[in-house]
């Protein structure tokens, strides 16, 4: 038997904090993820499919 849990919108935040606000740690994590994606994009020259995927992730996660 396989158990699948879908959890959406679970972000550790205080009750008075709006869903669009990030905590300091979440912002640091996001910045690190974006920097890692930028490096992947640079490293994936010659691999167009993987590079395009990395660009799409970067646009979705970092340019909002």
C-alpha cells in the first residue's frame, strides 16, 4: 500500500504574517537556490534541454 500526502501552502510563518511574506531564513534559502540555478545555467552550456529547464525553474522561482 502506498500513502501519498499532498501538502500545499505549508510554510512556517507566524499567524499575523501574510502568505506572500517570507521569513528571513526562507529569503536566505531562496537566494541560495537562485544562485545555484544561475550557476547551473552557466554550467549547462551545450546541454540545451537541461539548460532550458534550469532557466524555467529560475524564472518561476526567482523572478517573481
